[in-house]
C-alpha cells in the first residue's frame, strides 16, 4: 500500500511540474505575441515594420533556394542539447491522421529526445536571422545559412511544436492581428491535441520535442521520396545523433513496424594520434529497410584530422573557423546505401556526388544551393581538398600498419582510389594521393621469416600465387628462405597479392619482375634445396610464367645425374648446346638407362634426369607440358633403349675402349632385349653394326661380314684357327662373350651372351658365309677331303643361291694346288675325273703324253662324284668330254713344234679313237693339221703337205 501511495504521489508531483511548465510556456508565448508582435498591446512595437520586411525577405529566400527541409531538421537535431545518458534519436512518423485539424491528407511528425525548447529557442524561432547556435559556427555548417527551422514551410502551412511545456503553431499566412506570417506563435488550446500525438508515437511518454507538419497536398509525394532517400551513412559524420527512424503511423512498437531504422550500434577502437592532430575509430552502423526485413550492418573505419585554415582560403561566412576537420570513412563490407547511389562527399549531410572512390570524404564544404555538389571554384573548398591527400595517406598508413580486429592490412588496399572520378578536381586529389603513397613504405611484404615488413611500392614485387605457394611449401618443409630478406625487391604479402587487388597494385605501380624469380632461385638456392615434388612445381611455374624470359635459359635450373651419380645442375642453354640430358618415357626404362649410363660413364656427354625427378615429372598432371618445354628450350629429349644403343655404339666406335666396355655393351643389349626395351628387329639392327671383339681379342669397329665364333664353326676346319679374312673386315665373334657376366646387377649365364650375339648379329658359317673378294689362302696347299668338301659345299651354296662370287676368290681356288691327284697335288684346272671312256683315251695316249692330273677318287671317295658341277666350275675336266678336251688341248699345244715318234703315234691313235666313235672335232683336227710337227724324210712338215707310203721301195723312189 505504501509503494502504491508513493507512486501516486510521484505521478502527482510530475503532473504538477508539467502543468507548471506548460503554464510558464503559455505565458511566454503570450508575452512574445504582445511585446514583439503587438498583439493585444496598447502600444504597437516600433520594430513591427522591420519584422514585416524581414519576413518578406525570408519568404522570397525560402522559395527561390532549393532548400531540403529534412537536412535543416537534421541540422537542428544535431545542434540540440541532450541529457547525459540519452542516446540522441530523431524519428520521422508519416501518418494519414489529421491530428492538427488542418484537413491535411498526411502529416509528418518529427520526434527528438533532446532536452526541449528553452525560452531562447522559442524566441529564436519567432525571429528572422537569429540563431542560438552562432557560437558553434567555428565547427562548420550543416544547414543552409539563415533558413533553419523556417524550411518546414516548404512542405507545411501550419507547423506545430510540442516541447518542454510549449504547444504552439505557426502559419505561413499573415496573422490577422499583426499581418505577419511564419514567425508569429499561436498557442494550441485543443486539449486533445497532445493525446493525438501520443497516439501517433505509440507511447504514453513522448520525447521532449515533437514537430508536427500537416503536409501540403502537392508536397506529400516529394516528402515521401525525401524520407526514403535518407542516406544511412549520414549518421557517420553527425557528432550527436545516433539513431534515426522513419516509420508509418502505428499503435505498436516502432521497431516492429519501422520502414527504416538507421543507427550507430557502437563505436570502438578509438585512437588519438596527437602528432597528426587526428583521431580514428570504428563505427558499427546498421539499417533496416522493412519492418520484417533483415538488418544490414557495415563497419566503417573513421579517420578525422584537423588542418589549420590557410589564410588565402578564407571566405566570408567562415571567418570564425580556425580549423578544417577532414573526416574519411572507409566501409569494411557492403556500404549501406538504402537504394541510393554510393555518395562520396558529405558536408555533414550527404551530397549527391558519386566520386567512384571507395571511401567517403566529409568536411565543412561550401555547397551549391541545391546541396547536390560542392563548389569546385570556391577557394575554401579547394583548400579543404588539398588536405584530403594528407589525411588519406595518414589514414591509409594507419590502417595498413596498425591493423585492427575489424580489418586486415590487405583490406585497406580496397580503399585506394584506383578508378577515375567524374570530377576533374577529385582526380587531382586521387593523383596526389597516389604520388604520396608511392613515396611511402605502405606495401606489406613478406620475408618468409614470420615477420611482415613494409616498403615503398617501387621496392615491392608482385609474385604469382603459384610461386608463393611453392615458397610456403618450401618453408614448411624446412628449407631456409632467409635469402629473400636480402633481396633488393621483396614480395608483396600473400594477403594482398590476389587478383582482386590487381587494380589497386597497378594504381601504386607495384611491378611484376620476371627476373626476380631467378634472383630468388639463386638467393635461396631453391632448385637445389627443393624436394622432388616441389622442384617439379618450380619447373611447371617456369614453364607457364617464365617461358619467354630472356635470362631464364642461362640459370642453372635443370637437375641431372653426373658421372658419379650425384645430382648436378645446369642451365637450359648449356643443355641445349651440348650437355645432352635425356629421360626415359617409362619409369622402368628410365631407371635402367640411368643405371647403365653411369656404368658407361656418361658416353657422348649424355646424362639422365635423376630417377626421382623422372618419376615425379611423369606423375605430375602438367608433366607432359614441362617435358615439351624442356625439349624446346633445353634440348631435354626422351630417350628410348634403341636411341641410347645407337649413341653408345657410336661412342664405342669412335673412342678407344677396352674389351670390358665392349662386352658390357653386349650385356646391355642382351638385358635390354630381355626386359623388352628392345624388340627383336631393333636389337638385331644395333648388333649388326656394333664393334665386336673378335677371336684374336681385338676390338673390330669395321665389319662387312660376321662370322660365327670359331669354336662353333665349320669355317675353322677349312680356313684354320685364325680368321684369314680380317683384311676385308670379316669379323669372327670372339670367345670373350662366352663367359658368365654381371652387368648393372643383372646376371648373364655362360654361353648365353655368345649365342645371343651370334643369332642377333646374323653371324654366318660355311657354306652361308659370303665369299670374300680376296684369294683363299687355304687353296694354296693340299686340303683334306673334309676341307675339300667344305669348299665345294661353300661354292655349291652360293652358285645355287645365284650369289656373286668374287673373281679373285675363284681364281685363287682354280689355280691353287690343293686337289689330291693320283700323281700328287695339282690345281683344279689341271685336273680331270675320267669315266670309262675317258680312261680308255688316257690309256691310248699314255706313251705319248705324260703329266695328266687325275683326281684321286680313292682319296675323296664316292662322294666326290656328287660335286661334278662344282669341280667343273673350278676347272676340273670330268667324264669323256673332259678327258677328250684336256688331251686335245695337250696335242694342240704340242703341234706347234716337232713331236717325237711316241707322241705322234699317241696322237694318231687318239684321232682314230675319236673317229670311230664320231667324237672327232673337225676344228681341232684342222688346228693340228696346221702345225709342222710331222717327221718326214725331208724333215718336219705339215701333215697336209706330207705323203704316207706303205713300203720302203716306194719311199726311196719318192725321195728321188
């Protein structure tokens, strides 16, 4: 009960206090009406005529200038006083209720929680050109000079005010008592008026001040548009107002049905920079466009800096201002535009200037009468604009270097004015900002030593993201990148070196330098220190971004295995000029060739990529591109087992090598074929042209014919243990290949390699061996029957095949005494093999002819009869024809000179034998007849000139 009584007493005291204030306010209004406007006064005010003139001027000025009444009301709200602990708030309520009784279709009610009107405030409103804020002119101007509250008459004929006990209205029409309009107050006697305002506000307790504007019919639309266009960012540059509401008439909570709610949620990170006469803070601004819509928020980094007003920039109306306060707002996130453009310039309240700058400029600019733009031909404004680059650079530097929980250093670069402004004067500001920043150490750079440093744009370098990733991976793997800190140019920090910052970095002329990568490679020894996978990524990077570099070819970029098997580096140029670097396409092939190449000590200056590099490059998704680039620019070529075999063969043929290297080459070919790196045809083509170790242990490079090893041959039986055809490059495969061997950790069993070479080299034995173009030494002495048959088989094979048999080879056989005859040894052309008839002929002429070489059939056996054709080819006379011919030849030879009796009888008997068997050769007979060999009584004569008689008496008679 006691608490209820106390509350009741409190309400009574409050009501009593309110009634007292209202009574005092009403008396004050009556006082103003009487003393100032002579309403109800006995003596008129001598200044009344002056008021008439002032009001007429106000009316003219009000309707000739493009005044924004909302801006003027915002100025008043900003300039008002607020009780401690109160969050300054301005609310606009648009209602269709005609609460003033003016027959208005819509009424705008403005609520402000200021401390309320004082007597001076009310007297100021009832005056022209008089303001209670004159003492604040040194801080700048928000509204239009000389207009202020009177601007409401643009939209309302009868504005009403409720504040601190005052209930008054004004009328633009002249007062019927004094003939003056606009400034004559009239007390509102309607008791229900305040209740109606309460209903509009939706609460029993009103803010201290309410301005009620019954709207002119033709102004309703423009007022709505102006309310909807209120820029959310206008609160950023007002020193007092923290909340702004625009809503419709409602009986419930304004927050639930607000058309728009703009508020500064909080301010944080307030920092004062005394050396720069500046301060900064972060403002959290929010806006809600619809009652049930989402709340949009944005954080703004605010920088405010004071500059002394330069004497040459002073203008009338700003004579009391000593400092220019330049404020810059940097939005982190999407700016709160509420359907309007991104305004770039504020003069406490927004202009209509879209600057294309990603930040907002605020200062005490002098505006054009429309308030849409600042006056660029005004020296005051030009003086302020000259301060903007300084403030910007200080703010930007603070953002970048000091940082914040709200934004990163990189995000600050989004606020660089990199785009062209539609205003030439602002482009000058932009260029001055750029020049100042170019000379400032504002670019965050990395040394990869867990420390960020800053340098001038010209000393920074933009690094491709892929290369930066490589550096981070190198660092993570333990590779020292200390060399970067010693480089002339430092890489831009990773947070900034992204595509979205390209335009900003271009604005500051931060360069890209292709030569920087090479210097980084060198400073940090990246190629040598990088793991295989990172090294491949380095190559991929070079392939993609540095492939047209003029200097990268001279940098030691390529890894290869030297003769000791150690990884070594060389440049693309050196590789292309002579240091042949190879790789196998298949991993198994590469490993095999790599191992063999080391065993052969890198012949012909051939080197291979390290095994691990080949594997990493082959498995990499861009490996094929890297291989192609290395081939084009570094001469790094793929190598097959066949190509390497040719290179190795050429090297062995050109350079004097020992027998060990020669046999190793054979082992290499054998195992390459066994591993299916060489096909049958490929290995055969190499072996048939490779140098061979022959039976004498000599290394033979030139070879026209390959002989099977002597131990496995027939030719040794005919030709002897040593190869007699070496001079014509007939090379026999030596027994050096016959032993067990170990090569490249691969085992070769005994005899396997020799068999392999014999088969693949196309080695030949008798009788397939091609007869050489030289004499057959074996035909110079008697041959065994086995040798003879080997020779005859040899000749038979090539005659059957239609092969060419060199003449020198045949002559040596034909003239060589190697044939066993019944009388000794003779050459084939002097020999004969008679049949029975032939033997009869020989029997006939045996007394007259001697020295016939008859092939010893007992020596050769019956087999010799199978080689009649080959014997005849060699000159042996066979059968009756052969015997006949050889006897005929002998007699023909003897017929050229006298012959003895026995020979003559042998000849006669031979002729008779042939005649009986009709074998007589008439030409031969004529040739015999032409010789003087026949003994007559008169000496030797031609047979055709001689006479044969059968008795001595006839003969004696013939002599006479």
